[in-house]
C-alpha cells in the first residue's frame, strides 16, 4: 500500500466532501471515494437504520441494495451490526463468503448467491451521534487486506464528520426556510385581520 499516495488522495477527498452542496452529494462522494481508496472494493453504500428498517444511501451498485434488503429481512449481518454499533465494534468484516460464518450464517449463505465474495462494514459516528455504516463489497473472496481495512476505517472517520456537517447544514437551511415561511404567513394574517404580531402567532399555533 502506497500510504503517501493514499494520504494525498484522502486530503483531496476531504476537501471535496466539504465542497459538496447537499447531503446527497456528500454521500455519493463518500461511496465513490470508497471505490477509489479501498483496495479490492467493487461496490459501496451507506446503511442507515430506522428501528429495524433499513435505508440504503448512495449505493454504487444494485448489489449493495440487495445485500441491505437481505440483512433487513433476516435481522442479521455485518452492515446491520455496524450501524447498530453492536458490542462497541467499529469494523465488521467477512473475509470469505465461500466459507461458513459463525456470526451471520443465514446472511452469508444467501449473500453468496448475490455474488458477494467478501465485505466490510465501518461504523459512521462522531462524538455525539451514530450515523449508520459505510459498507464495501468485493465479488472476490478474501479481496480485502489489513491495509484495505485501515483505509476503510480512515475513510469512514472523515466521512462521518462530513456526513454530520452536511446534515446539520441541511437542517439549518430547512429551519431558515421554515422561519421565513412562518414570517410571511404572520404578515398576511396581520395585514388581512388587522391584528398584532402576538395575535397572529397565537392564531397560527391553534
């Protein structure tokens, strides 16, 4: 692994992530970066859990969606557990889908038929929140090395901060737009009903 070259590409990626103008664009850049930076990666996606319901974000291949749906149906799998931070682990890995798996036997048996050879799941988290999991797949067994795992973990660390920042910016923008809309509505009520600002606000809260 050329770590000097990797560091340069990571620096470029970090700047690119901060330059994205939406949450969706940020997530797409993250999964594209996984394809570029994690040796052996054929497909990548981000899994977010809502209770036990799975949402797949920015998948680079249909394989990612099919894998996530399978884990949702079975209620087990490395991506599922990474997103839940099960046992405090930050990285979950299945080295070879052609071999029996102790922890997720049902998932591995059926995922093999999807064409998955090996995969890794990385928790996306900051100090204050868990955001989901970045998952990378290969169609080849034993495609991921220790260097691949380290690269994926470093990418996930940067990605979590960018994801959180993009989501916060999006929420702030929505709040500003909502406040603007409320202000316009109050102005209309005040003009049409000849009432005070406090009366208009009270009327809107009913």
